C-alpha cells in the first residue's frame, strides 16, 4: 500500500482543527501543542439520558384518524398533528466527551521546524518540533487490543511537564499505585465512568495537587484508559485501573497497534497520478490552492481523502464496539451538535456506505450488532404500541438506549429508519456471500422489518397500498399552491417510503429464496410489493417526491430523499430510462436552487453522479466537497463537523472507480479523461477483489480475485478485448466479458481498445 500522510505545519487552534485517533470505542483529538498539549477524550458509551419507554396508545389512535382523513381527501395534517400526536414525540440526550488531558511544558521557548501529521496507514499521530537545540516528538495512537490511548513524548534533551485532567462533574480525583483516576458522571448525574492516566519511561514521575509531574524526561509514555458503568457496572473504576496495570511497554503496544491497524488500512488502496511537489505541501495549503485557483488540480488529495475515510472508519467502528455516530467517536463537550446521536434518515447509513467497497467488511459489523442488540426488540415494542403492528420499526434517530419512537418534531414521524438499515445487511451479504451471516445475523432483522411493513401499509381506494403518516426527510411542501402558502411536512406514501419499502421487501424475498424459512410471509411480501404505488414523473420532468405533484418549499434542500432508489439502492438505473432521466432532472433542480451546501449532502451528490455515470459532475462535486465542506484537517464540515461527509465522500471516490450493483463489474464508470492512477483490492459484489491501472480515464490493466471458482461478468465499456496471463485473447459478447476465475489466486488481464 502507498504511504498516506496527512500533515499540517502548525498546532491546532481549536478542537475541530485537531487530529483524531481512535480504537472503535475510544477517541482522542490531539492539538499537537508546543507549550501545552490538549488531548480531548471521548468514549462511545458516555451518554446522557436514559431509556425512554413511551406509551404510543394515543399516537396509534391518531394515526388511524389521520388515515381516515387522508382517504376522505384531506391533505394538510401538520396543525392537527401538532395538537394531537405531539405527546408521542420525544427527544434524546447527547453523547458526551470524557474530558481533557493537558500536558503543560515547563519550557516556553518558541518552537521551530514544526510538523503535525497522521500516518493513515499505521494509525499514528506525530507532532515534531524544536525548542532551541532540543528536538521533541509527540506520538499517539489508540490501541484496539490494549484498550488505551497511548502518548509518548520523547526529546533529545531532558524536559519537564505536568499532566492533568479536567472535566465537568468530576466526583473524585485520586492517585494510587502510579495511576491518576478521575471518577465522573454525565450531565444528568446518573451515568458514571472513570478515566485513568499513568506515566512511565525514562523520566522521573511524582504526584502533587491532582497532577502528575514529569521531570528529567527524555521518553515518557502516557497511557490513558476509560471505563464506563454502562459497560462494566459497578466495577468500572477497577476495570479502568486494570487496563493500565496490564499495559505492555510502549514498544510492544506500538508494534501490536501498527500490525493491527495497517492490516485493515492496507486491505485496499487508491493512488492517483499527481504532481510530486504537491505532496510536500501541508494539506491546508493544498485545499486553499484548489479554492483559489479553479484551474488547479490535485488528484493526490482525492487519494488522501479516501485513505482518511478508511482511517476514520477503522478508528471509530471495530468489532464489539458501537457503530460510528454523527461525529464518529470524537466529541468536544457535554452537549454536541445534533447530540452526536444516530440519525437514521441518512446519516448513520452514510457512515456505512464505505466499508464493503473499501474491503473493510468487518468494520460494518458494529452496525449490525447495534441493530440486533439495541434496536430490534425496542422497535418491536414501538411497532406494537405506536401502530398496532407486528415486526420492528425505527424512526429518524436513536441512541445507545435503543430509542426507536418518533423524535424531535413532526419531521420525526418517519418510520423507515429500520427498513433502510436492513438494506445494509443485504448489501453485506452481497459483498461477502457469507451465508452464516445471512442466516444468523441478517435474517431475523430483515424479516421483522418486512413484517412491520406488511402490517403497517393500508389500502387506498385505487387498489394500491399506502404508507403514512410519514414525510420526505426533511423537507416540507406546498400542500395546495405557493400562492396559498400552505406548508406541510406530514404526508402519505412519499416516494422515499415507497423506494425503501421496495428495497426492504425485495431483499427479504431474495433472502427467503436462499434460506427458505417462511414461505407464507414471503408470499405476503410478494403480494405487498406488487401493490405499492408506482414512482411517477412530475410537471418539471422530475421524479415526484410526493404522491401528488407538490412543489418543494425549499427547492435547494440538502436532502434529496427520493434519490435513495438511485443510490444507495439501485431500483432506478439505466434499465429504467424514464425514471433515470427524471432523477437526473431532480438533482439538477436541487443544484440550480443551491443544493449540496452541507458536507454530507455534497458527498451524496458524488455518489449519485457516479451512479448516473457522469464523471464530469462526480469530479466537480468531489472538488466542491474539498473546497467548500472540508476543514483544514480534512474533517467534513456540515457545518459544524459531522463525519458522514467523510465516509460518504470516500465511498463516492470508490463508486467513481468501481461499480457492481447491476450484476456485473463496471470499471471506471464515472471518471473524467484526465484521471490516471491505480486502485487495488476494492471489493465488488460477489466477493470479488478488483484492482486496476488506468491512464487518461481508461483502464490499461486489471486484476480479479475470488476465493472460489466463479464466472464474472465485466462491462466492456469501449474495451475491444482483454488478454489473460496465458496470452489468450477474450472478446466481449453483447457488451460484456465473461471471465472464469479459478479461485484462490489473482488473475490479471491487459486491455486492448
């Protein structure tokens, strides 16, 4: 794998400019300060609030009333809904930070020769600088195996510094057996956790007034652990200390971490040809160069963005941890933007668009554990209480307490979150062909989502089935005409509902075809699928977002909810030409009115244009993501920081290079004619690893690997023939190559045009 290093030439001036490290459950943001180093700590289960157990009986009754009103011709429900169902809508609390560790250096000499960087392959932070004749290096990482954040300060001459911890709601701060332990509680005073800090190495260590004092140091290893009552009950403080007691030496932990992290980071790679001189510039200068000069090009930034997306995924989503939330596993304070929760009307899902194509399927597993362990049973109770339905349901957000009912406001009355999440399970199966996963992990959740939808849909007068009350996230519409100025959120059978229901039921039926568990429910799912209202083209030539041809109140809205069927699903594609043209028109209209102005929304556009095989626009919006929605440290700027843009943007880069959603592999479906480089071991559906070299937007060589013997269909896309390793020339038939893979070894093909 190529070396990918993200570097800056100055310390961070604020939290959002710091560099992240993480081990899936624990995160740290490092400033790289030269007089005082600040390390903001996070842990995924430090979360304010509690499990909410709402009674949805009244909500269920009002749903029935709204459906009757709808069937009688009523189309405006918002004011009525505010009065009648608001008591069934709740709010969740925030994921909180764990506190701040500050290293205050005795020497205040101005620093020179400063460099702060992230090694995206090995998962290591480094800040290096000089103070006079003394060379100082700070290194840090979060270890998955050792469950600590490790920091080492090494210097060419002896230095001194103090280590202290600070946070709101510290219940006690003690020093015992070489460990500084802070016992803290969340903002509500309910949930306890402990932060432990120890220092060892070639240095003198003492303790005074709640601080660890380090002197005569040429190498000091600071180990930080966090343990929560949520995970360990009343033993949380003891566990925190035990983790530090079991720490190996810096060298051993460092070696273990690098081996672990690089094994994942190296699973795939993308390299673009670039001006070598650009690679020597700090990333903020490279971003500024693109902003200031429309003719400038820096394809290496795209490769760096993809590598950073993988880095963030590995750092925030590992087996036996919770999934990445709105900020991954990095939060700054007690109350964070949008509570740093799990928004499920696109944001949590976008966090997991990357792992399969990036060959990081194991980083997808925390999402499935969360779905089955936190959402499934809670969703069953909500389905019964709020709708009188079987199965499981999830609305537009959740937390670590398994919240599944409507949240925040009328826009939270959208019950498709669980059905959308079920699509991720099916995609994991398509990429891995892991039948045990399909049987033991995916089937139960997929079945319960299908069961809910079957019960939830209701008959309309035209013989079709309707969903609702619902909405098209998160956009209101003019219910009558703009002149009447009637704005509404609540609706029935918006296009996105129909698209998600289609995907969920289609995938469940396919799952039953494989596992053959419940033929009666399969038949009912098929019957239900056949009765969904069709998607329609509206008066502007657009894909209609609502069942009626309403106008949006915000034509440039950040959500393009009904584009779900194009990406991440694929029910709109080249084989549905009318809808394919209509969704393109929809996207054009959003953009003409200022759409794509948030980071994650811009990232979605890259993927949408990739699916449209529009390399020019995919490239354009990737550049806009970099120039308008990327902070100097390459974190996504919603604003403020929100991690889904990083994950969605990285997924979009891969989608431009490789697609497999149509039952065949397509190489470079959406790149421009100036793009040259290579990618290695990206994953296609069917559990196929794909590598390729390309020049001027054209493939020159590619490699396919399958564990098992199989035949792969590959789109010709202007390729006259390919030549395998034996020299045999293979020609396409009806636009596709049929390539036999023997299994167990990579097979290489050169390209003739």
